[in-house]
């Protein structure tokens, strides 16, 4: 005599229920359970609730490998950041993970530390893991990366970066415009001797466009620009800003205002100013870029260009999930809106 026994978690002993057991318990087909588990259409809301109750009652855990055999997916996406520990990355990642979770995907995060060799290594790892798609953040897309993307044959979305060479969809802010408006904001406040703590000439993503936006704003407003107006750095961290301010002051002793290419740099410059006995904003006004959470925690609270970092991550994640599921064949790149958040680190020079 065959007896089907179903044991719930609440009753103690737990068997290893299969998708077939769930289908029998819910009195639906295995195909229906599979569609519900994998977030596919083709069933009523009432059926969905009935299957979910059966899954809970039986303690069924959908197997990722089994799911992959059915829908040819692993339900994972890879995310590559050049600096996972950075505050910018953490906010973008929060948005990516929200979108991935809502779409039924898990996230594998790789810290490339701006190293080409490490980036290739992680891309090969993600290829072995058979991820369903990739979000590539804050780094230029080199030819060797793009070749691996093509080998993998999975959707790729860029966030906080773009590629002039390869046709890959991106989600980012227009860095040239952001830097231009930050500099013009200082000019409107009456400042004429303005310096910049910038990134690198080798960084086409944030370094070059932000420096170009700064230069264009000065020249468009009839102010002089020379190489002495900028200090360049390999990174965008606190220490870069702290070390840059003294050298910038030597080159531009009459400087009354400063645009920093990141909030961490701006806060580093504020720290250096304090050590030099320079009052912010009374003697030196400072504006940053990013609007990290720490920008409103420092003293004085930092005026900055606000990038919607979490929204950028969310949008790029939703775009990738939609491509993976075939809901759209190609994605349109998006420039996200930015704004200047006024706090207390910039003074009005007209009053002096």
C-alpha cells in the first residue's frame, strides 16, 4: 500500500520535499509550481497563494541547480566594483541588491581594486559560476574585459561608468555637467579664485570629465584657468584630498573656494584646512561631489553635488534583470538627475 506522508516543519521531522511533492500537495501541475518558483507568468493569484502555502507547509527549498536546469539560469548576477570598501560603492550596491532580490536573483560581489589582472580573474570566476548577467561599476571597459563579456553571452549593464568604445547600456550622472554646475555655484557665490582637487588624466570616467567641466565653467565665466588650478590624484579618497590641499594652496595662494572631485576628497581637504588653521567656510569654501551619507555628518556639513547613488544601483539592477528575463531585448542608457545640496561649507564671498 502506497501512503503519501507530508510532514510540516512545525511537526518536527522534515523530509526533503521535491517540486513534485509541492505540486501534489497543492493539487497543481509541476509546471505550474516551476513557473511560480521562477517568477514566470501563467497562473492566477489564487494558485500562486496555494502553491506558496504548500511550499511553506512542506518546507520546500527550491534548488538553484535544479532551477538552472529548467530555465537555463543560475539566478545569480555578478557585480564588479573597483573599491567595495568605498562609501560610493556601498550605496550603489544597496540599490543593486534590492533590484536583484525583487527579481529573484542573488548577487556575487567582486572587489577589483582598479586592477586589470584582478578584474580579468573575477570575470573568469563569474564565467565559471555561470552568472546570468553582470553589473560593471566605476571603471573603464578595457578590450580584454569586453572579449570576456562576449564569451559569456550574458547581459552587461554599466553603472557609474560608460564606454565610448563598446555599445553597452549604462546608468550614470553626466560628470561634466555636474562639475560645471558645482564650479558655477561657487562663482555665483562671488568666488573668483577657485581651485580643484581632481582625479587622474588616465581616468576617462570621472577624472577627465570633472576636470573638463571645472575648466569650462571658469572660462565660460571669464575667469582664468591654468594647470595651477588643479591637483591630480590616482584616487578619490580622504587621504588624496588631505594631501592635495597644501600643494594646491602653494600653487594658488589666493584661493578662496575649492571644488573636490569626491566627497571623501572634500572632507580630506577640510581636515587639512583645520590643521593649517584655515577656517571653513569663512576663509575657504569647499564643495564636494557624490553626496555620500558622511557629507552631512562632517563639520561643517558639506555642500555637494548629489548623485542618486542608490537609485543608480536600483535602476541598473532592474535593467539587468529585465534583460535576463527577456522582458526587453536591449536596454536604453540613462543619465540620472543630479542636484546641488546646500549645507554649510560654502560662504557667500559677496558679503566679504
